[in-house]
C-alpha cells in the first residue's frame, strides 16, 4: 500500500517540524549578527569576530559586549515572549484576534510603570512596579470573568477589553497631569523601548523554559483549539490546561512588558503570519513563534536605533509599521 | 466487554425537575436509539454518558467501572462521541481534523505516525470524503462536515459509540450509509447509542429504543415493543399514520 505523500502544511510526521524551525533559527542568528554590527558607529563582521575572540579595541569591546549584545538579546527574548504569549492567548480564547494585551495586561503594566516614573523613581522600581501592575490586571480580569458562573472565552474577552479600556483612561489621566519634562520618557515606555531593558538573561531563560514546558502540551493545545467539549471528549483535562495556558501567557507578557514597555503587534501578527504559512499545529507554531517573534523584534529594534541615529525611535512604532503591511499582504494572499 | 451501564441515572437538565431515573445497559452488539421531542434532554443525556457533565444522581459505568473514577484519557479510549454542534476557530484541513481522533492513543511525546495516518485515511475513505482530505474544514458543506465528525470518531476507534443525531445534514444515501456504518460497528462487538429525530431510521436500524418525554418521564426496551403508535404520538404530540415496508414499520405525520 503506498504511503500517503506529505504535503506542505501537513505536519504529521516528525521530520516536517524541523526544516522550518532550522530556517527560522538561521534567520534569527543572522538578525542578531546584523544588529550587533549596525548602529551609530558601524562595525564590520571582522571587528565583531575580533571582540568575540577577546581582541579588538576597548571601544569596540564596550560597544559590542556591554551595549549591543545585551540589547539585541533582550529584543530577541521580548519578541519571542510576546509572540508565544499571543499564540497561547489565541488558543485559549479560540479567537484568532486575541493578543497578549487583550486581557488588559499591558494596561496594568503601563499604569504601574508610569506611576513609578511620575513619582520620579527609576530603574528597578519601574520594572517591579510594571510587573506588579500586570499581575494585578491578570488577577482582576480572571477573578471578574470567573464571576458567579463559569468563564467562557467571550466573557473573558469582554472583561479583558473593558479592564484594558479602564487602564487606558488611567494612563491618559497620568499623562495629562505629569510634568512636561517626564512626558517623553513615559511616551517612549508606552510605545515600547528597549533602552530600559536590563539583563537579557531572565527573559531569555523564561522563554527557553516555557518553550520546553509547552513541548509535551502541543497536541493537547491542538485539540483545545477545536473547543473545550471536543477536547474533553478526546481525553484532554480541559480546565487544568486552560489555567496553565492563562498563567503561562500572563507571565510571559508581564515579563516582556516589564523588560521593554508595551510593544504592540508582535503578539498578534507573528502567530498569524506563521499560521498562514506553516498551518496550525501548535507543536510547530509555538517554537516558531519564539524564533520569528525574536527575529522580528531584533530587526525592528535595529531599525529603531539606526534610522535617525544618534536619535532613537520607539520600537513599537517600527513593529507596527513593519507588521501591518506584511500581515495585510499575507492575509490578502491566503486562501 | 464493551458495555455501557446506566444505574439510577438522573440527568441534570437545567431548569427541570428531576426526571425519571434511568437504569439500562447498552450491551456490545446493540444499537440503541434515543427518541424525544426538542428539549427533552437527549443531548444532555449523551454528554452525561460521555462524562462531559455530571448527573444529578446515579452512575454511569464503562466496562463495570464508574465513569467518575476514570481519567479523561482512559474514557476517550473506550468511548467516542459524535457531537451535534462543532466550532472551528482556526483553519484546519480535513485530514488534520480526522487525525485528532488519535489524541487519546498517543503519549505526550509521540507524534502521529504512519499507522495513525493510515487509520485516518481509511476513516475518510469509509465516509466518502477522502477526496476532500486537503480541503479546509470551513469550506465543506454541512453534510460533509457531519461525515468528517463521524470519520474523526472512527479514527478514535472507541468500543462505545455515542452519536448525537449522526444523520443531521446528510442526504438520503449518506443517511443510510452512516446508519449502516453504526450498525456495522455494533455487529463487530461495539456498543452504539444515538439520538435520532427520524423515527423511521430508528425503526429500521435500532434494536433498542429509549423514549424521553419532555416532562422527564422515560421508557425503554427492545425496539419492537417501543414502536407503538400511541406511545410515539404522545412522545411528539403529533398524530401518526403507520404503514409497513420491508417488514419494518414506517411512520408518517398526519396533517
């Protein structure tokens, strides 16, 4: 009996998972290299190689090891976190329009960060305050959506949208009453800005851990995407899985937002683009999101640093400007 | 043994007083039909039997073991349910959809292999939709989707089949083909229970019937003893005319 052929988009046999991931990993590596060589002072690949071998001028060493590599890695981690969080939220809410911010997470984080800035505090306090805000928003939305009955995707979505609108009003209020000299910093934070990011290792470690943790859950997530009753009938423990997705996506988003402010579009656009090209097998989509989201944000941040150097643009503007047309194009071309 | 036992079961139909407790056993080889008017609780009964919702009272036993004591995965290995409604939020192909029936049989680290793919292809073939394997589910007609839902459960290969109006949206030929498939599953030693709206399909293909009245009353037994025009007229609140074709009764609503 002839073995059925394996068409594109069919992700059944094991081997078909690896080629796309390998391509995405290479693209990510290339983007990281590019971002390290480009900047207000351009460096050649030779300079980078020299520094990696422990040679090169002290200026090049500082530039590469202390500034560009940490920042590029932060960008990669944040992009990956947002894209994976978006893909998870979309499965949880069974709504392809869900994104990591849809449940008011970025609003809560923004209010926390802006409050710290308004109080004139800086650095680690902003980060801590943003994380607390994101966490508070998560609890608020989940607690309220739970209400007296069971939570349904539409109820969770509505609660999140309304809570997000509330945070939006608080943000506008804070911007209106804040002194003029603090405004640029606050606006940059709201648009997403990687110059605030500290060590890239915590978000990178989280991204890797979560990707490994999600690996065995992939097929259950595929079944979950067909609805909770169908999933339960096929042997999935629906409620614990939903909790896991929700908590994981919240932690990912909170970490991303506290590292780099609220950066839009990555969590919505990246999973979508990948689904249009690779199909909807979460075992492939989730790691692919980590790689592609990271790559996209590294490129966007490189553009944000170099377009009007030495001035910088908020990276959120770039992700939107890159993401919107490419997304619309893919959607237009898809069947 | 692939027996589905129901003991003193009171189904939790929202907004209704406790109905009559059901005690019956769907034996391997039997085809049970559940008949009743809209809102009588047929779907709720099937969901309760599949463990998707709890009963108000009583027990469901799969192979002599209480459903509540079994893990979801274990249940999914012995019991399959064809849903009446289905939602698809994300695009998926017909083949991928049939293949999710293998979920309860694979460990978390396992990918679907050649054998799983072969089972899915065979199920699609059996339901006459193999030529649609690459199509997106959202582009299918209602009847094709219905057949895909049955193919998914066929891929799941349960020993107990529960089917919620399996002939919905199907043309006449495929109605017969699907009923023949379910009868064949029973003949191979599996237990089958389905909700039906078509009295004549029930009369032709089911060997046992469960009648659910809207007030919670119920009666059950071998088909020939249940297909009494007076009882059926009371069940649906509709006068019926009866004829006989090929030795099976045929019921037609009277104007």
